[in-house]
C-alpha cells in the first residue's frame, strides 16, 4: 500500500511539472518523492528475497523420505507418508472428504486413486495420531508449568493436510521413574529418618531430616502432607509415576 501511494504521488508531481508549475519548488518535491520510491523498491526487493529464501527452506524441511515406504506394493495400500494428494483447504473442518492421491514410490495398480480423510491440518489431529519428541531437560514441577517447543509428526497411516512435520508447544511431562505411591509410603513409615527425601534425591534436606529425627516429628508430618498432595516431588523437577 505505501508503494502504491508513492507511485500515485510521483505521477501527480510529473503531471504538475508538465502543466508548467514552478520548476524550483517542483524539483524539490520530485527529489523527495523519487527518493521515497527508490527506498520502496529496495524494501520490496528485500522482502521478495526473504520470502523466496523461506519458501526454499520450507521445501528442504519437507523433503520426502521414501526409506520407510515398501516397493512394488499395491498403490491403494500405501500409507499416507508414501502418497501425495490434492488437498483443498476450503473443505469443512472435521468432515469426511474425498481426495485424489498419487503414489510417491513405485507401486502396482492404479497410479491415481481416491482416499477419504477427516478434513484437518496435520497439526490439528488428535494427540494419539501424532508423535512428538520428548524433552527430559525442562522442569515439570513449577508455577507456571513449564513448556517446550516439540518437533512433531503425524503417524504414517494418518491422512491430513500437510505439512506432516510441525512444531507444537508441549507441557513438560518427563519422569525419571519415581513413583508417588512409593514416596508416600516411605514418608509415612520411614519419614522420621528422611528416607522419603533420600528417595526423591533431596540430599541436603534428607540429611537434615535424618539428624533431627524428622524435626522431632513435625517435619515428618509436614512431609507426609506435602508428598500426599504432590507438592513435594523428585528433586530434578520430573513428574511422578502414578
């Protein structure tokens, strides 16, 4: 839009020049307008180059990998990873839709066939139909809850509108194997000796609890409550296994 306005101003100033308006004041205006037009063209060129670079990287990221696709199989039996379909983004979300597909590998039978899929982009499919990389470094426990950017992809038999690989914000949910039932039972039975905190790897406070005999019982009672409600968990911030 700014470029269109500048072009209109350039035309208007040129028209004024041809109609005989004072040349001195006109030349000053023309210099300003032409300078703005040059800057506009420069910005447009930079934007175009950036867009082309982004499109190129997107094509590279979504390159087809046929290593998992079987050869010489019936085309209609190929998984969604091994075919390409003429999707339409104008389909109604959540409605069963027919699309025409073609194989990406050598196969037997018809090279063009119809598949039915539930109209949605791949990032919109159910969690059970996608696989995301876990993260064992972010802390599960904390306020607010920690999240991370996960690299995800849909399962090979799920047909959806590409791209089939995408990023999602996921809540940290890794566990190092500590069970809540074990921690709770240890806190009730041997909490006075700090065994529950040793189990959860809170080493410093576990030693303090041991030498103080559970804070003369007060600390032990508090830990039973804290473990019971899930407030006291593994020292590395991971989640309990319930």
